[in-house]
């Protein structure tokens, strides 16, 4: 699959759900991905689309900085997830849990992935940004894989 530009990939996106990895790449300034994610976040900040992620992201993003005692990185992640303009955090409720169970069964997903996708659907997202190529098989929303973007 040939790479597609960020601008082209996000044409028509109205509600974007961020899986955990792209947000980790941005906050932790991963040299391979930070510029791609930054370009997407510039569009988000400009209000070109609404952004969402879930409390699962908070759960997945914090263990390493907590384990290493990196209080600055913990604060960066916390502030980014809870105080970014145009980014909302979806709480997990019973309906999301039920839908996640259905998605786990239908696509043989792990619990975290199923909860993320169910959260995206609950927030009426039309697109999921991830770096997990396996999630392309999910048909309920458009899946953009960061490795496919330039």
C-alpha cells in the first residue's frame, strides 16, 4: 500500500477517534511518528474535525511513566488527554462494554481494542487513527493506520 498524505487521508473526516499509540508517539516525541501525528493534531486544533479517545488510552499510556517515576511525562500525558482543545475523553459505560463484547466476538479483538472501537462508535466517530494494521478488518468505521500516512 502506498503512503497517502495526511491532508488527503483526513478529507471528509468529521469525528476522529485516536487509538493509544498515535498519542503516545506525540507526547513522547517518537522520532518516527511525531511529525505525522503533529500534522493531524494541527488539523484537530484548528477545528477541522472533532477528536476523541477513551479512558482506555489513559490506562494504556500511564504504566511506563509511572513505573519509571517520570512525573513530568505523567503530567504531560494527563494534561494532553484531559485539557487539549477539540479532544474529548470517552468514559466507558455499560452500553460500550456490551458493544465491545460483540466486537470482540465478531473480530476476535483483544479487550482494549474492542473497548476503543466501541468507544469510537459510541462517540459517533467516522474514523479511527491507529498504528495497528489488524484493526483494518473492522468494518464499522474507517480505519487509518499511521504507518500508511506521510
